[in-house]
């Protein structure tokens, strides 16, 4: 997770993201919480209705691991039809931070599911706050330390080693401090990307970006291969109906989780067609990918995990193949421009 999120954050323009900070934070926090409970609750209800027994806490685990989105492919497709930079930053920033928040939610809910104990609300709230605040603080400290080292070296190979040391060492430190490594890597990636723009020459910045893009592609490939092997190891036991239900539930949960925050920050204005289109864009463009797979693979072996594997596989494949290949046909350049101007 740390490698994937650092690589993704490295390419986001922090200066532009600051202008969309409130929208991004609301979507990443309120939206991720809403998606987790909406998807978890609907999954539990529908599976119970068809006679599939899945404990409610594991339904919430599914909601938490499938809520983080990976918009890289969708953003790349929409840029070809003229997506404004402001809208690109909103979608990319929301995805980065909902990955981090979703990972924290997943770790808290999965710990409850695995232990079988029901902690108090105060205990859960404290764990969540500690991981979030601690992760953000650790990421900032790591980025400042890495900046000092990057400024003192001139060779590209040394700079790549510094960035690798930041991610690997930061992950160990986050586990030792019991704070969120995903959030730490999001913050570190954003800050390192911004600081490198100020201090590194163009070719060196390009080398750093290319290297981390390669790392991201390799990890994505390995994770997708592992997910396919886990699902197909026993083809006769694949849960087809839950897989189909999961696709619909995730789309509904995603729409609810983005429509509520978008209405919240536009509460003083009348609902508009562009507002609805933005909710639909962020729903259909909310592709699932390596983050969800990595979280899923961290669960211990259990009958519940096998069912979650099938449902996650269906959602990931559907989002990448169906949603990814059709999104550019559903939204025109003029529609994207109106969405970008919603908060102007």
C-alpha cells in the first residue's frame, strides 16, 4: 500500500490541490464513511435475502476495502476529451485521500472482525483518530527529512534510493508507532512531489516520476495476478450471484457517498443538472483496483474471505473493463467544463 500510494501522490500537483482542499477532504472522509456503511449494509441485507450467510462485520470489511477508488485510468481517458485541470485535481485528490482513509477504516473494522470482540465507540474513535492524525504528521516529517537528503545529492540514482528509503523505512516506522502508513505515504508523496518541483531539474524530476510509475505498474500487475489466482483456484465454488449483486451494491454506495458531500458543499445553491452529472461522473469514474486487492490479501484465511475474494474480483473487473471503456462516451467536454465550474 505504501508504495502504491506514494507513487500516486507523487504525480498530484499540491499547489492546485490546496484550492480544492475542502471539497477533497469532505469527499475523502464523509464520502468514504458513507460508502463503507452503505455498501456494507446493502451487501449484508441482499446476501441474507438470498440465503448467503455473511456476518455483518465482514460485510463492513467488504465496504471498507472496496470504497477506495483508483481514478488513474479514468482521468487519463477523460483528459483525451478535454477534462479541465480543476476537475482532474478534485478526482485525483479525492481518490488519494479516500485510499488512506479507507485503509484506516479497513484496519479498524478488520481488527474487530478477526478478534471477534466488540470494542467501545470511544476506543474505535480513538484508534481511528490516532491513525489518521499520526499518519499525516509522520508523512510530513518524513517528507521534510527526505527533502534535506534530496537537496544534498546530485545523482539521480541516489535520489531514487532516498525515495525508496522513505517508503520502506516510513512503513516500518508507521507500524512501530501504530499510525496509518497509507496516509503517511499520501502526505509524503504530495510533499516530495511539490518540493522536488522546486529544487530538482526537469530531467531529474522526470526520472523520479518514471521510476515510481514503473514501481506502481509492477505492483499492480502482481496484485491482479494474485487476485485472479485466488479466485480461480477452485472454479466450481465461485459465488456468481453474490458477485453480480456486489457490482450493483458498490455502484449504489458510491453514488450515495459522493452525492451527499457534493450537495453539502453546495447547500446554499439550488440543485442543478451539472451537480447530478458530477455525482454520476465520480460514480462511474470511481474505478477499483490495486488498493482494494492489497487490502483484501491482508485478511487471514477464512470462509468469509473466500466470498469477499469473489465479490471484489467481480467489482474490480467490471469497473476496469465496463466502466473504464465507456466513461469517455458518457461525458462530453462541455459537460466536464460545467462540472468544473460548479464552485466558481
